[in-house]
C-alpha cells in the first residue's frame, strides 16, 4: 500500500511523510479486520481502499486548504473523508459525526491506534446537533444523499466565511441545479464545482466532483416556536426546519377515516366523536401538533367534479377547528 499512496499523493501534488504512511496502514488494517464483522465499507483490498477511500478523501486538500482549520465530517461512516484528511493534514481540528454508535466506536479505536489527537467522534444525527451550528471553518461530506439534503444538513455547521465541500460523482450539474433553492435559503454563495482525478502508479484514473459552497452561513432560518395555528403558510425554510417547528405530535386515530361498506362514518369502528375537550386536553399535556386522518369515501361525487359532500367536509373542518382553537397545528392526512 505504501507505493500506491506515495504515487497517488505525488499525482495530487500533496506531501506524504513516513508517519502518515504508517497511520494509513494502521487505518487499513483496522478497517479490513472490522469489516469482516460489521458493515463499514463495501470496498476491500489495499488497492481499492488506497484509491477509493484514502486518496479520494485526501484529494479535497487540492480544492480547499484546510491547514489549521476546524472541520466537521457529517455522516462520516467509517471515517471518510475526515480521517484521511486528518492523517494528511495533522493540524486540522476534526469532528467526526455519525448516527451509528458502533461506527463511532470504530473511529475512536482508529484514532487511538494511529495516535491522532484533536479528533472528536460524535454519535448523533446532524439534525440533532444544533449546538454545533456555526462552529466550523469547513464542513465536508461524502454521503450518498442528494445535494439539496446535504446542504440542509451541513451548511448550518459552517461559520460565516467558511466552506462546505460536498463530494459527488462525476457530472453533478443536475444535483446542483436541484439544490440551488436550498443553498440560497441557507445563505450559501460562491458555488464552485471542481473535477478531481485520482490516480497513481498502476491505478486506474478515478474522477469525482467537489461542490464548494461558501458565504454568510451562520444558521438556517429555523423557527424557535411551533408554526402559528391557522396560518396559510408553513413556517420554516427547509423540510428539517418545518418538521422541527411542529414539536411534539399526537395521532387522532380512526375517527374521520373509519368506514363501512364504502362509506365513511366517524363512529363505525367504535370510536368516540372528536370533541373540543379532547384537543384542549392534548394542548394541556404539551402536544403541539395533531395528525388527523381523513377519508372522503362515500362522501365524494363522480368525475369530473369530485365534489365532496358539504356535511362531511364541514365535519372535517370542525375537527380541524378544534385543534386550531386549542392552539395546535393540524396535519390533515387523506386516507383510503
């Protein structure tokens, strides 16, 4: 593996000393051993790991200088790209974030075995780590999620003037177009795509794109309070922010979607009718959002108008009104 890495780093124009080579070898050994008993990577063998994990990750240093910077790797998995970046550039202050505890324990073991310091391994989801927002010079991710979702998860971690580096497959123009609305809402600017080739020695050339985003990124527009009941607009700039704003939820159950012989009937399945008192109790218990399943079965006209029977529609509106009167958000979920 040493020769593969030397050739690859030379092709990238990056330095590689003996200490880094030893750490890559230790990393590989642990990755190979643990992958036999847990799902860490589908890539195996020194050649493929050297090129598709180690060199691929380190190549980010040719896009953005990270020396002495604080970096968070979101959804790091088995440590890519974060750990190879740290091995190649030891003065990075690195945070590795992953939602699976056993992967985080593996990362701790790698850091201990390689002697890497100033690395924090966190077992959490990006959506649940808001205390880290605005704390990093750079966020990186090699996750397979669509770019717009990666932006929603990663850009909030970047401080003003920092960068988010998203590693994508070749030709990610369509994903970038899809993500532009989210990028704009999150304060990202200065979009740039760099295509990087990774090769060296007898390795076949591999190419990937890095989408680089920077700008006035402190926090996304996230509401601190639940959306105002009765509002005609959803509060929140991103799907995650909208979901967060809804707070603690409760499901009404099978009142308005109960049916028999093709006709909806609120009490046909033995349920009591929903009342204002019920929703008042929910609000008093700390619930902020209720889901109200509804069916139009037996109460909707034929094509082309599909007009809903007024009495049934009024009853649905009445139940939604109970929620709004209690200060709750209501989600009407059409069933059947």
